[in-house]
C-alpha cells in the first residue's frame, strides 16, 4: 500500500491491478489532481492519506477527498448535500447517495478558473462541521446492506467507486451481498468483490 500523497499522484492508489501502470486512472488526471491539491493546501484543512487517497480533514473530521475516476478528477465532499452550491456545480454520485456531493474536473483550466469557488465551498464545509450539522438520512426502498455501509465508513474510496457504477450494477451487488443470512458471509462477499468494484465492473462482468 502507498504511504504518501506523492505516491498516489505518481502511481495511483494501489487498490486495483492497474497500480503503477499506464492504465491507472490517476495517470489520466494527474495534472488536474495536482492543481486541485495546490488549492486545497491553501485552506485550513489538514492533508492526510486515508484509504490510499488524499483526504482532507478539519479537527480530525473528514471533509473531502481527492480521487480519480475513469472520466474525471473528483473533489468529493462527505457532507456535500449540506452545502448551498450557489453555482450549481455539485453532483450526486448516484441515486442512493444521500450525503456525498462532488465537483468533477476534466481540464486544468477549469480547475484554475474555479479556484475561488472551491475555496468558498471548503470554507462552508468547515463551518458546517464547526456548527455540528448532520445529514438526515432517509430509508432507501432497497437498502444498502448494513455490512456494506460499515465497509463504506472505513473505505470512502470504495463508496465513491460503488456509486459511480450504473444503477443496475449497484443493484446487482446489493442483491448478491444481501443474500447470505450471516453477517460474516456478507462481509466475505463484499471483500471478494472490492477489486471489481474499484475497477468499475459489475458483479457479472469479467
């Protein structure tokens, strides 16, 4: 596993078979990630490496994460749904995501143009934590298994990859994970599927 943000920017997160290869998604968006990092380092946030991705915290609380997807670089706010978003730039990663909201970038110029916006959103996110505001979660009609939610809590990068999947692929995994009666078996199924989820594949994909 990688140990520094610099390693992430150089070789990727190390969570899939494309680590340190030309096919790693970080290679496609390295310039955008570096530009975003430079902006975030100007804020009050503390840079850390969590779940093999750059994570930015305030007083020990996770505020946002940098990551690379197949088609863009991402700034993901853990409580983004609470942000005002006056510029209408924040995007939900999926229908099931009630809290996370993201900024997507595909070119460095846009990153530079939106620097003041990113800084404003970060400042608001910090104020949200200072005020102790919480996201009120609604029950999902087809709920994500508790075991998967628990894994998401410790691995936001996996959560990001999961909700980047198509709704059909998400449902396929949820059904697969929900079938066993024992929690131990559910956790085992989740662990076995992590590499495929991180690679953007569905349960039945090869």
